[in-house]
């Protein structure tokens, strides 16, 4: 079960334990992320309004039309160049602060994960399909500037990528996703209960689960449902299963590609994902929507949660999201956030009248934020 919280994060038996100096380095990186997001980034909005935008209008004779135009203008500003460089450097520093801690404890973490996987008393399951390959668009990009991305195995039954991500995810968001990183899944699940009270799901699928942060929110919201979670990163799945078992949550994890899974037609009542779409090229998003349609039973829900499309945002707001496309090794973000997702859902087979965009309010106490999602009912 979970141990006491450290730095606000709930620590459990599958997490690598930091020594004093390791925790100090991690908290420094976390505090720097907070400073950038709370102070430097908001000041850019004022800079845009006060000087960069008027210069743009004077030069072009019109207002900026999209995030790309704002980016080209703002990245000429020394102030913006400075925080942009700091933010990118912090991404690399977080791996330097967490990776060595995980690496020195890796044999013990692997042993724990194996014991949980092989236990006759385990709650869920872990299935690794040897014929499933990492898609090229994932294999050739170190997503989030993470060396080796989330699929590279360092050794047999590796859990390194998962154990590292469990900690870095908390650091970069400064705990905003909850002590177990569960808030996105918990919030979309709560929205589902509130807006579809008659839906009593038998089976739920979480696509692109990484280590199951969002997945556990569905387990808690629908305790009578069978919850399945898939990903193409084996070291994340090894860790995800052990993490769920340690936390007393029953999840069936498997190595599968969300574009074409091994589940039968109509097997699920809910198919979901959390901050996955922006990591995918448009053909992959279209394929996942089509697969979601195939997997859902009549009346089932597709709910893919991610960032808002740029067309729904002022260009300056789109710039802050689009920054990750150019400087955070997330090359598909722009394409995903300018895609007509409701039209894509309709093209995938969903009734256009039953497609929708919605916002799920955060379930964190006192939070005023909400999560964008595109959905459709089968």
C-alpha cells in the first residue's frame, strides 16, 4: 500500500527512494519549473500585449492570426528566449535529478515488479505481446526530451522508464495532477458519472496509459468495472502493473498499439485516453478514433482527453501550448491541436450528432481548472 507523502507526492513501494541530496536536487528542479510557469510565462502575456503585438500589427497591418505567428514574433524577444531556454534546460535537468536515483535502485525495483507479476495473489494482470512493435513515430522521437523515450528496455523486465516517469511527472506539474498523478482520469471519470448516470460500464479501456496515472482514477470511480490499459512501452507497463498492485488497484495491462488492438468488437463500454493525442501524428489519431468505434458496444462512450484545439484559444494562448512542438520534442502537437477532432470522430464511424467537445472539472480540492476532451457515443 501507499506510504507517507514526500514533497506532497504519495510514495509507494515501487518508487525509488531518494537520498537527502537527491531529494534536494529534485525539489530545486520542481521549484524552478514552478517559477517559470508562475512568473516568467505569465509575464510574456504582458510583453505581448504591451509591445510585441503592437509591433506585429504595425508591421503586418493586422492582428496575429495563429499561434505560429505569435511564436515567430515572441521568440525574437530576449526575455522569451531566456525563459524558453530555462524551461528546456529544466526538462533535461529533471532526468539528471531523477534518473541516477532510479538507476542505483533498479535491480531491487525489477525484483519487486517480478514478484508482483508472478504472485498467485495479484489483483490484475500483465500481458506482453511479442508481435507488437513500437510505432515508428514513437520509436524515432525522444518524447519530452527523455533519452530513450518511454519504450527503451535497459535490461530484462526493465522498469526504469516507468519509475523515472512516476517521479518526473509529479515534478514538472508541481503536484497539480494529485498525489498519485490521478487527477485527469479521476476528473474525466467524474464527468462521465455526472453526465451519463445510467452508464454502468462493464469494461473500460485506457489507451496510452504510460504508468497508469489516469487509469487509477477510472478504477476508483467504477469499482465494479474491469479496467484495461494498454501502451507500447514495455518498461512503463512492467512498472504500471507493479504500481497498481502495490496501490491495491486491479488493472489488466497489456502491450498493445492503440491503432489496432487485439480486443474483440464491441468489447468496451468506455474507451479513453489522457494527454495521448498530442503525441501522435494525424493518421494515428484517425486510426485510434476508428479503433475506438470498433471496440465500443452500442451506447458506449469514447472520451479522449487532451489540450484544447488552437482554434478555440486566443493566438497568444495557443503559443504557450505550441511551444512544446518546437522545443520539447513533441513534433506532432501542432497537428493534433489543429485537427478537426469532431469531424475525425464522424469520419471514424460515429454519428455526427453524437460527437461532442466538453470540459471535465478538476477533482483536486479547490482547483478551478478543467480538462478538454473530445467524445462520442456509439
